[in-house]
């Protein structure tokens, strides 16, 4: 939420337990800053600053005090604006997110936000340039139901670590799951956005995305606490990740574990590598790991998701005969051949 989600705001919600917080959107060049001034005159909140570098340093530093990764959403009409912002963000320890979702007329007329979805060549140039300039996680946030989402994702897969999907449908105040369904097979880390107001909304995204985000809900901190108290990121492990020392070395923090069972699956071995294969009536004994959102980016790379070795899916596991939602790495396309 432009004009609101500054460093202090983000730190507050990171301290509540949010696994990732988003700073911005920020206006990184003259064109978007001019558009922001027009929006301010209409009563919309926007970030206005004299020096972008100083503002980013102060606000990323403040947000990072709580320990969660800080994603910075950038709006720019020029490639140069993105590069300047992104290199500063990386220097201050943040993650970069390209904004292709804002639909305010002033921003689109400047060539920023959703306007990029009508100029995919320009979007690709921005992403490819940024990938050559920064090594930190790079995300693309885009609005659904504007153009072919699969084309957008195909571009993002070349350069990005993740996508943040505004699953918007004109005239409706709810999450459009069909947008998430159409792009569910991408290897990219996926964050669902739009209309997340309670646990039920959040759980609807689990089969298709790795995480969810919320905006207006943050205006009611009590509801955020209720949502976070019932939301966890769990992984069912049945191989090397059941070794606590191995798991903790990979993610860099303590990992609570408990015994669990994955129903209707069996464990197979291919060249000494174990993988889960669906089979009715069978089960796999393993461990349920309680993790943080950022851990899955590291674990996806470790498990070779990008290369088709494993796929991460969501399903039910049993913990002391009670059902729980968890992610699990199953055989990818290469393993199934």
C-alpha cells in the first residue's frame, strides 16, 4: 500500500510473525514521481522523498530489524530507474520486486505498473537487465486477467526467483483462483494476493501457491494476529531433511520437527535418491518440519525443483492421527521418466 508500508509499518508486521514484508511501492524515476504527485492531489497516499537512496537505506534498515526478509516494490517508467533502485535495495539487504500491477491511470500513462503487461518486450528488458545487475531474490508482481498469464510467467521464469500474483477480477472483491490455477505449474516461488481476509481465503491458495499476502487486512492488526496464529509453513520430509542437523544447516535456523505420516504415497529409490510416489493405501513415515516462508526458496534449489528433479506440492499429512496441511517434495518430471 503506497504511502503506508514504510520501514516502521513493515517492522511491526514482521514482529507479529509475517515471513516476508513488502516496502513500497516506491517511485524510482522522474516520471513515476510526477505521477505520484498527481495522485497525492487526488487524496491517494504516496511516498514522496527528496533522495531515493537515503529513503531506501533508512526504511529497509528499519524493516529488517525484526528479522524477516524485506521485499521492495518498485515502480518506474525507465530501466534506469529500476536499476538505481534495485542496486540500492540489494546493497541495503533487501529483495527486489518489479511492479506490473498498479492500475492508477497516472502510473499507466507514465508507462509503469500494469502498463508493462501491454508491453511484454519492455517488461522482459527490465527483468533481464536487473538480473544482470543484482544477485538478491528478484520477484515480479503482476495483475491477473489482463493478458495471458502464462506468457508473463514464461518471461519471469528466465530471470526471476518468484512471482507475486494479484489474482484480480474486474468487478469482484475476492480472489480469482482461476488465475492461480492457470500458472500453478511454474517452478517459481508463488505468492497469492488479493482478497485475503481470513484463514479460509488463505487456505484456498495452498494447492496453487507457496504463500499468500494481504494488504487492507493490515489495517486491522487484531485480524492479522488471528490469521498468523492459525497459519504455519510446514514441510513433510522423508529423506535427508529428516536429519535435524542437515535441515538446520540448509535454512540457517532451528527447525522444530515432529513425527508424521504421508498417506496414499510410497517411497521409491532411483540411483540411491528417494522420492515420494502416489499410491493409494500406502504411506510414508517421516517428519513434519515447521519452517519460515523464506526457507522454501533455499529448499527448492536444494531439491532441484528448477531442473525437474522434484516438485513441491501441498497436501494432507497425519500428525498423531490428526490432519495437517504441509508441503512435500514428490518426484519431478525427470524422476518420473
